[in-house]
């Protein structure tokens, strides 16, 4: 394969990946606004700047788009969380870094969180099972770090604390947006990090 041909193929692959990301971003926004059932494949394509039929070059149908939105987010959380913990020098720093990581995710992905809350049941069983598996592993990552900091607490309690912290962090960015003028992201981030730490370690 010539260098020129290789470059063309690389450019095409990059362009395809960019279109896929544009479609998923458009889907998250539209699904969050109207619900999965209220959005057509043609509307998804239009929002991403492609024709409805062109969506089929990337996904076999609307259900596959929803699955990709939620699976990509769940896998990204788990991979990012693992990397965050691996990079920390001790459990205290690991938990603080995990909190920052999750708060950043929630602020950047409020639409995805809303889609997860409302439309997970619209996924085919196999995809829903995989989303839940990835999310359980993410929870257990937090439980492992919390267990190092709170060896006096049993895993079931630590699991409840992790879920409670997720609920706090996940609900705030889009609820703040829904109620008029939204605080700056840095203010939201600071408040959420402080409250998450308190809920986990009190």
C-alpha cells in the first residue's frame, strides 16, 4: 500500500469516526429533549448534518444509536475510572480524583444521563444487560477505593454511599439547567465535589 493510499484510508476512517461522534452527540441531545420514541432516524441525521439514509452507514437502526450512546458512556466511565485510580498514589487521592472525574463527566454529559434515566428500558435486553454490567463494575471500582479508606464499613454500605453520590452528581447539572440561569460550571463542579466527598466519607 502506498503512503498516499494509506493517508486517504486514514482520513476516511477519521471522517467516519467524526460523523459517528456527531450522530451520537445529536442523538443524546434529541433523545434527552424528546425521548427516544419521539425522535426519528431522519431527524437524527438532519441534526448531525447527514441524510436519514446516511445514518445506516454507521448504525443499523435507531435502536443501535441509543445503544451506542449508552454503551459508549458506560464504557468510557469504567475505562476512565480505572485509569484515574491507577494514576493515584493512595486511596485518598484516588477517591478525590474519582469524584472530579465523575463530576466532569456529569457536567459534560447531562444529556446522556437524562437519556439513561428515561430510555434504558428501550434498549434490547442484551444491550441493557451490557450497560448494567459496565455500570456495576464502575460502582465496584468506587467500592474498592472506599473500602481502603473506610475498612470499618461493609461493602453493602459503601455501595449505597457510591450510588447516593452518583445520584447527587448526576442529577444536578441538568436540573440546574432546567431552572433558569445556570451557575458557572466551575461553581457547579466545586459544590458537587464538596458534597460528594461529604456523602461518601461522613
